[in-house]
C-alpha cells in the first residue's frame, strides 16, 4: 500500500452514543466481517465488556475499502468512552490522524463528547462530526448540529447524519474518512521507528505489542531494540488486526499492526515505547504522559495460600492494563497484599472483575482513597521521609497535624451537561461537594454546560449516582486532573477498647457543618425547611431523609433538625456506619467491647458489643470424647484466622465485611 492510500482514525464519543455499533457497520461494509451474522459490538472482546456493554480496552482493526478505483487501507481504533478510560483514548489518538466524533441525535453533546473532542483537538487531528441514531423517534439532528457548531466551532454542514444501527449513510462516513483525514506523514526509506501504543499479554506467545509505524519497515527475523529498556529482541511475527490477528510478511510505515518479539515481562513492553532496528538507532518518538492514578485501594487474597496465584494474575493483567500502579503492602489482619492505584472506581471494578473472570482470582478490596499530600514541617522529618511533600496512598500512614505545615487534596475540573430544568439542583449538589464554579454556558435553548473545580474525594464514590438520580438520568459528567489544593484533613480512627484498628483508618475532610452554627444560619435552615414544607425535629415522619441523597448544601444540618439522632456531618456518618457494621460482624467475647470512631481525642461515634461466654461444648451432652475433641480443634483452627487488637480477637471475616461494604 502506498502511504497515500492509508488512513488511521479513531472513533470517539460519549458512552452509548454508538461507537462500537458504527465500528461493526464499518467492518461489515468493508467485508472485514460477515454481514449475514448478527454482529454486535464485535470489537468488545473481553467478557467484562460484553457483560457490562461498555468498551474498556481500545481495539484495532484494519479495513480494506475500494473507492473511485483505488483501494484504501483504513486502520480503525475503537476507544472506550467512560471517563476512567480516557487514558486509553489519548493513547489511541497518537496513532491516528483523524477521528469520527459520534454524537447521539437524541441526547446531543454530553460531557465525554466535550472531553474527547478536546483530546483530539489538542492532538491536532481532523475531526469528522457524525450524528448517530437518526432513526430514533425523538432524534433531533438539526439541533445537535447547532450544538456542534456552538461548542466545537465546526461548521454544521460538515456533520454526517447516520443510523449506525440500520446502516443509513454509513458509506458516507467511510468516504469522509478518505477525503477529510490526511494520510500519515511517514517515510518508508528511513530506518524503522515504531510506536508501541498498546500491548496485551498472551499466555503462550508472550507480549503482543500494537504498533504504529512512523518510519521504515519491520519483518520477521529483524533484530529490534526498545528505546526504553535498550534490550534487543528478535521479531517472531508481525501482522495486521483484521480484527483478529492476521500474520503478514512485513509492516510498512503508515501501517498499524501487531508485533511479537519474545517479550515476556511487563517492563519490556512499555506503552509509549519506541522500537527501532538494532543496527539503526533513531531518536525515540515522544511517549505518553504516564497515567495518573486517582484512587488507591488495598488488595488482598481471600486466603493467604492464594498469594502467589494472585501475584502472577496481577502481573499479567497489568501488562494488559498498564495504567494500574502496584505497590506491595501488608496488613496484620489481611496478610500480605498490594496497594493498587486506579484511574477511577469503574476502572477498579473492571480490574477486579477481570481478575476474577480471566484469572480466576478472588480478592478483598479495601475502601478506596484518593492520593492526599502533606507538606512536612521540619528538616528532620524531611530527611526521614526523603522528601518535603509526601503522597499518602494509605490512610494508615497519614502523618499527624503536628508534623505538617499543610495537607493537600487532589482536585479535578469537572464538566457537567444538564437540561436546564435541573440546573438548580445540580448546583446545590456541587456546592455540597465543596465544588467551586468556574463557568456556565448554554449549549442550546435548554441545555447547560457547567464547569466546576471539585475535590476528587467528593466525587470518587457516589457523585455520579447522585447526579444521575437528581436529573432523572439526563445530566452527564466528566472530569480531568486539575492538580492539588490546600485542605483541612483529619484522620478518623476506629478503636476497639481504646486500641486503633489500622485497617479501618479513614481520612475525612473537616466539614464546616460540624462547627456549631450561628443564629442566622439556623434561621436560614428553618426557612429552607419551610420551603420544603417539612417539619423540623422529630415531627418529620420520613424514614430516611430524601435530602441526604440530594445533598442540598445544608443537608447535614437539615437532616439533624429533622432527625435529632442523625449524624452531624460526613465524618460522623462515616464513623457511625463503620461502628455499626463492626458491631454486627464482631462475635461477642468474654468481656464488653467498646467500638469507637475518633478524630484525635474526640469520640464521634460509639457502639458496644455485650460480653458473652461462648461455650462450644454447651450442646454436647453425654461423653462422646471424640466429638468434643473435634469441636475444640475446630475452635482452635478458627483462632488462626483471628487478628488481635489489644486483647480482642477479630476474625478475618469481620474485616472483610466491614471493608467490603464501606
Ligand atoms: P458505545 O458505548 O459508544 O460503543 O455504544 P454502542 O455501540 O455500544 O451502542 C450503545 C447502544 O445504542 C446500543 O444498544 C446500540 O444498539 C444502540 N445504537 C447504536 N447506534 C444506534 C442507532 O443508529 N440507532 C439506534 N436506534 N440505536 C443505536
Ligand atoms: Mg463501545
């Protein structure tokens, strides 16, 4: 293929706007897959993708297409849409010259449409807007066209209106790819320069690297070098993805394909690496910014005997997903394990599910936390820690206030797109999450785009769910990293009869709500209650307060006015919940146990487990000694699974229960 006849492009969109379906149609139209079969998201190969109906991993397919007497090679890279995987998107884009920006004709521009557009825009790619799902009854392609003009400054007449489901106008998409996206700028006569933009691990063949060739040619038998490791490898196989691997003799500059070269180790197949010929070293291509983990959680085998299995499963899976960071960690209660960093909660869930499904490993995950920072206050401390600013990925290692000049928390720039009728509620939700508004524009008569700076920990767990529920599912949300800001953070300990349980330490923000209130503040709350036509104090009969979900900025205070026993602020409610759960899962012992949540020396929640004498022999009447022995032995075995906190024996299960549901 002459370079002139090659196009490398990606499909980007908000989740569910039809990327994978469009990819199916493109594969059919070009005869890459059989049209007679009922093809559904064929590029979503992973089980988790099929079950969840989302794309997690970018996929590549080479299509051949004849147009105006010429044959073209079109390399298509399907990408995930969810915010947690935008790293995959930006990586895929580095192998492309253009994108199809798919927008649902019914839903219009959504938060991830915006985020993905800017990734393509910053990479200086040609953008072809595609309005999909025009077959839907409520489709309004004209107004979506106007949104595209307004938000992206792309002339409306450049939009291609299609139905990926029915195949309407899909041929025009292929023609636009040929006409509007430039061929790659590459040089075949130069020495080989290949970018590793993705890699997967195969048990039998080792690492399969997806490469985009910027210069030169590579074929079987070539000796290649990784710019990153400087190690030499012999190429065993090259080929194209069709979308399944199809070996070829050579790969030429401008092509996208795969390469197998006996790389066996995670570090030997770094994404973003440049490969070149052993005899002809070249300048490496600019790599990628490494992915920055946003949430950390401890991961432990359910049973310590599974440690080695889990270790190798994690190693293999991180080759397929290099955005996960891994640190060894251990806990008295849970044994040896790891602290893993993920791009978001969905990413964490998907990783966990893949471990279970693809590697048959079952694990305990501890409560996720964001990477806080602390600036140390004394020269001695700085020397001990070997840096002035430390990152805290494990709450148990949170340095106390006396050691630091300030704490910092990660923040993100969030984009929310919502129908105007929900703007008020959305703004209140954001306020309750300590967010600061940056911008607000109307993208058409009834849709608003809001920009906020959010503390990451306020959105990691349940922000998206709250946003969806208060907007009846219509608001969408996406965010990008925005650095750090100063924060008032405190460590919340969980104590059993006065002894700290390290595994349950949590970092919380000092809510202003916990500091009493002024008369004016109370007046404001009363009038709010009136506005909501709700009674203060115990007169409110509601079982649970709907305000708590909707996070009105004063919801904690309001909730307390209505239900005097309700927790005072977030720290109180988190502490209370942990204590309650611990109470339910702790077996009674010979003495009373006090379960407390404390911030510093201040106790904010307490539960008590009453004393009880468990006699395993109680039900054993008569003198069957072997049966008695058996029972005693079982009790002794049970003891091995206990962790002593002070003089209290806490079974492993109790930790698992508390950690799992936190
Ligand atoms: P992705 O998340 O962007 O990859 O979206 P999918 O391709 O998985 O599509 C999401 C949903 O929209 C699926 O249920 C598709 O069947 C549906 N869909 C995709 N394109 C069309 C279309 O043109 N018309 C209609 N009515 N539904 C579509
Ligand atoms: Mg998809």
